[in-house]
C-alpha cells in the first residue's frame, strides 16, 4: 500500500467566438481636441462607454508555464489604455494570484495532451489491480464534457483511454486473459440512471446505491457491457450521452444537467495455470460532473433552477468532502474524522475515488473569461485544496487456491501451455538456426562464384585447344577416305596446321569445389540448398564451356577452313566461266569436247558447293563467227550490245547470273591454284582443263551489262583492263547466291557461308585476294571487295601468293600443272585473232 496524492490538473478552455467579440479593443487613435473642437471630447462620451463596461470581458487566466497560472493578472495593455478604456472586469481590481498544479493545460492544448498527462500513466496500474479515477470539475460551460467525452471528430478522454487500454491488453494477450466491462450512469436530481440500458430507468428514485461490509459502493441493477473495441466504446458513450439529460442554458447551449460516471472494470488473470491463481481486478471511474452555476448569473427558472440547485448541492457536498479529506490528510490517516460522503449520491459514489484505494486525477476545467470570474476562482481554490488529499493505493489482488479437483484442469492447462511454448520455442529457435545456415550457404555460394570465375578464365585456352584437336581429328578422318591426291594434300595441310594443338595433352578445366557449409552437416535443408546452388553453378559452367568450345571451333573454321573454301570455289567459278567463254571460239575438236566436259564439271561443282549455275554456252552459234563474237566481247562496251543482232543477244540472253558474279569477281582470279584441291571431290576436273593462267588473267572490270561478262576475252590477260566506271557497276545482286544450298561435305559456319556466297557475288570493286595463308587471318569477305587487279600485276602476284601461305600451311600440290604461258594453242590462236580485229 502506497500513499498517493490526488493529481490535480487545470485545463483552460479557449474563449469562444462570443467571448472574443466582447474583448476590449485598445483604441489609441482618439485625437486630442482642444477647447475649440466641435466634436464631443472623450471625457464627454465617457458615460456612454462606461455603460458598455459591464458588457466587456477580459482574460483572467494567464498560464505562466505548464504548472503555474496566474489568476486575474494585471493586464499591461489595459494599463496603457486611455482612462475611459481602462476598466476592470466586473469592476474588480486585479488579484494577480498564482496557482501551481500538477499540470496546467493552456487553451491550445489538445485532447491527447490531456490524456497523456492524466489517464495514460494510470493504465498500467489499472491492469495490475490499482483503482483509478478521473473526474472533471468546474463551472458550467467550462469544457468538462468536452474534455471527458469530446466529439466524434475530436474524441475525449473516454475514447482515448479505451484505445490505450485495448492496445495494452492486446500487447499482453499472450500472458494474460483480460476482461473489460463497463457501465455508464448519471446522477440527475439525486437519482441514478443507467445510460447504457436499452430500457430507460423507470422514473422515481432510480437505481439504488448499496454499500457492503467492506464499504464498497455498488449500484443495484446497473448493466455491464463488454465492448470489443474502442470504437464500440465510442458508439456506446455517444448513445449514452444522447440519453443523458442535457438542456440549453444561458451559459451553455448543451449543458449537462447531471453528473455522469463511466466505470470500467478490468479483471485480469495470468494464462499460466497454477495451484494458486492470482487474479487482478480494478476499476477506472471517469466522471463528468455537472457544472456549478450561480442562480443569479444563469437566470434559470423552474426545472432548470431545480436542476441547478441539485447540482450545486452535490458539488457543495463534494467540496465539504474535499475539505474534510484535506484536513485529515486522507481518510485512513485519522480515525474518527467524519467525511460527509453521505450528503449526496455524488459523494457516496466518489467516496471510493476520493478517500479510498484509488489513484485519482482531478481535471479542473476553467474558463478564461471574466464573465466566469467567481466560478473560475472557486474552481481554482477547490482544485488547489484537492492537491492535499492523500489516498492509500493498494493492489486489488485475489489469490484463489485451487481445490484438488481443479488440479486436473490445471494440469491440462499446463500441458497445453507447455506444448504451446514448445511450439513457440521451436519456431524461435529454428529461425536463428535457419538464418545462420542461410548465411553459411550464402558464403559458400560466394566461394563457388569466385571458383567458377577462375575456372571460366582457364577455360578459354582449353576451348581453343579442344577445337583445334577436333578439327585435326576430323581432317585426319577425312583424309583417310579422300579419293584424290589433291584432297589428301589439302587435308594434310589442315592437319599440319592443327598439329601443334593436337600434340598437346588434352587439358581439362578444374571441377567446381564441393565445400558444403558447416550447417549442412546437421541441417538437411541447408545441405539441400547448398547442393542445389552447387549444381546450378556447375551447370552454368558447363554451358559456358560448351559455348566457348563452339565459338573456338567456329573461329577455327572461319579463319582456317572457310577462306580456303571460298577461294577454291571462286577459282572453280572463274575456271568454269573461262572455259565456257572459250568454247564458242573453238572449232569442233577433241580439245573442245574436253573443255566442254571440264566446264560442265566445274559448273556442277559450283552448283553443288555454292549453289550457282553456269549453263553451257551454245557452241554452234559461236562456231558460226567466232572472231566477231570474241572481238565484240573484247571491246565490250555496254552500248555495243544494243547494236548486236537479235540473234547475238539471244546468245547472250541466257547468261547466268552466277557467271556474272564469277566474272566480275576478280579477286580470286589471282590465285586459282587452290581450286584444284577441292573441286575434284565430286567431279574431278582434269588438270589440263583448269588453266591457271587463264583464270588468273580474269581481271575483267565490271561491265554495265553483267551478261557481257559471260564471254570474257582471253586477250585481256595481256591488256590492261579498263578501270571500272560507276555506271558499269553491276546493279543486280546475284539472286541465287542466297539460295541457301549447303556446300556438300564441308560444314561451314554461317558467317563463312555468307562470305563464300559474297565471294562469288558480283562486285565492281573486286581486287585480287591475298594468299590462302593470308586469307586465313583476314575476313574472306574483304577479298571480294578488292579492286580489280591489272592482269600483269595479277600474274606477277601469283607467285608471291603461292609463297605467302607457307606460314599457315604448305602450298597445296597442283594436281596438274597448267600448261606454260600461252601453252594452249587454241587460246593463243584466239588471242591472235582478237588482236587482228
Ligand atoms: N478545450 C476546448 N476546446 C474547444 N472547445 C471547447 C473546449 N472546452 C469547451 N469547449 C466548448 O465550450 C462549450 C462548452 O463546453 P462543455 O459543454 O464541455 O462545458 P461543460 O463544462 O460540460 O458545461 P456543463 O457543465 O454545462 O455541461 C462547448 O461548445 C465546447 O465545445
């Protein structure tokens, strides 16, 4: 049991609009007038102003800080004002009295501020079994109901208290079971009415007050309610206030004509069962007293006057109790000292709050208006006096010894509690373990990532090495079954290029380390998680390795195989085109037949490898006038074509698009040699039918009419080519170049395939391509863009080109060396005839 003083706080309500309008305005603008002034002097109008004095109000409360206020302070503005304005409220002199309280709330204070300073600190005690009371005291219209109940927009202490109480109950719900019951009553004209009962209290004496042997006061027949939420409490209180007696008075448009008491009973017991149960029980009384009023001041009549008299009587009884309690220092300290609780129902009801086992807060509501000068002063005097009241506060704890028969129930409760706690423990203990395991798995994952990065860096040379080995093996396999010596030689050179890599032992990249974290040893979830992470990293690494190998192989194909293939096809194309061009000029001989066969075979090879067709030239037409034809072609300006007879155009008409590409592609013409290495795979071209010189001399500039290039003039080998004119650039792409036919037996990467097609496509800027060896280091597409070479230069470049590839592979042996320059009699004759023309 501890001693406790009543906590007294003062709340000053703000001036309302009506009061603000009555505040005096200090007017210093009145001009001084001499004796000659016609306007009435201030002194003359003073009587009228004096008549108004009684209507003016002034502020009689000045808070100094949050604990001290001055009642009726001296107003400095008023002292400076002209004498006719320098009046005192109610004609009194200022008292300038200081009062100190536990807390002073200025007019600007909010509802929550009042709640935080008054009821909130008592809630913890309430739940632990300490009774509490808070009551609002003051004159009518001073803000008691506003403080206690408030409005739905600005709820007061009741709502805020219940909100705080439910929040605390919810927070401790795992440990305690708490019951909240509340009742709401009013004391109106000394009768008690239930405000929460749906049936109104029957008229008459109302509900009876009863005091038991332990001096505990109870209201007979009061209803108790169990709201589920503070919002429900607000609804109930709003409903109860509608039942509360309220009437408009001069002082307050909604004056409460009764004292209202909200009692909140809280009972709590711990969830843990034992042989002895400790049950706490406490009550919180929230009391909104009716306002005291001076009958002379209110001008109430009839029922209002009777109400006022009852209110005053009960408040007077309250004052007497406070006086008596102050004199005794508390009801329990002095024996035999009479406290007149029984003088009114209000004091009987408040007996428990004022002099009993209760922590009490008194909120003295005051008005700052001088119109309530005496009421405010009395309220402050009462409040000041109430500070001295001492109460003894003890905890309402009930120990319930269980009967043996209840032990079974207690044991069952304990078992349920144990299992519940075990569950919680498992959850709580599992969480850190799992999080610890997760952290370890995360660390292991980071280690895996760094190991994978190291492995990936080591994989790049491995991938190139593996690709070279694969190519070496493929070349060896193919060479074993190659039918011709030329193929075998070409593949041998490819093998030789890949040999350095193949001789090295095959390197394998290190596997990812399998380092399970420590937590995985005892936590299967962690182990599974780590294994999944490791498998994921390993799979990623394998995918990367495959990608690298594929890219390395593509690189080898692109740089080593594809350029050679491109050149072979280009040479074949040129050779075939040259043969076809030469055929019409030849008389029907054995050589003609052999050349025709060679041309057909070349066309077939091209058809198979690059998808281009070179149709055989119509020999009989050419035979009719070979010289003219050759001469016309040799001159080969585009405009001549229009002068040709329809018959000749008909001869030219079927000129294949492919042949255009071959003829205009002067670049590979510088190196016809490699064509012999691969062409004979399907249709072996007789060495004598693929004259190197004739192909190499095909540095024909692009013609405006691509078809003119079908029949090249052999003598251009010895004459400088006419530089290409922009207008003569081939304008039509070779449509069939993109026909997509795969070259047989050689798989070429898409890029290389495109380059292959590009090499046989028409290009006015074609130039002699580099050597095969050099081509392996440069994109083959560039070769097709080279400018046309001068025949002489081209023929001179050929030996150099043959020597250059030695760096990458030995020169492919010629399957059949071409005849010496000008060795073909038919061709030489052709050239001679051309010159004559
Ligand atoms: N702190 C405040 N802030 C704003 N308005 C207030 C405040 N206190 C009181 N009021 C207003 O003053 C008026 C009178 O207040 P209230 O009804 O609470 O007085 P009361 O003391 O309960 O009077 P009564 O004893 O006659 O019931 C109301 O309109 C109320 O809204």
